[in-house]
C-alpha cells in the first residue's frame, strides 16, 4: 500500500495482478515488464487459486527460458514458485523433486549462506514435512540450514 507500506494481498493483489497483466500483455515477449507481471499474477493466483496459478507460473518459466536462458537465478526463482505452488496443491512428491533441484542450483549459483538459498531450503523442509519425512527434515535443518543461517549473520 502506498499509504501504509503494507504488502497487497488477497483480492486486491489479484486485481492488481490482472490489471498489470492486461496492461503489459500486448508488449513484445522479451519485454521485462510483461515477464514481471506474469510473476505478479502467478503469485496473486497462488494465494487464492493455486490450481490456476500453476499454468501461469509454468508459462513464465517457459518465457524466461526462451528469452533469458542465461539468467540462472531468475529461472531458479520461477522454479521455486512452481515448487511452492505444487506444495500448496498437496503435490508434495513433485514439489520435493523441484525443491531439491532449486536448492542445489541456489547453492551452486549464490552459495550456501545466501538468503535465497536458505529460504528455498526452508521451502524444501516444508515439502519434506508434507511427506512425513520427519527424520530427513530434522537432519536437513539441523545439519545444513542452521549452520548456513548462522554463517550468514
């Protein structure tokens, strides 16, 4: 919000996402604003209608892969959004496979103690919990995420 600084959420975020998409959809495919609005719309849909967000996020990933294939971090961010959407849909197995790929990519690209790497590690832990893999998630958080978080302080 421009007055209070709070993030938009819910129906307002969704309305802004659709308005932004309608504003920029006519621009060329390589236009960065068009790509960013796909992410904004995908995030807004994920909050309210995750089943409708998945195709938008997948289209954003395809668009980014076609137009900016060397931007590894941005591709990983979109993949993380897809994994989180799969998790929201209860598709924990699929989410976990993608979360593991994203986490490994974040480590390789940004390093183990980067905030995005740690955040994606937390998301991977949520997917592990969703599958009831308690021993693995405890070990992962204790042995990998906690030391990385301490290192980043």
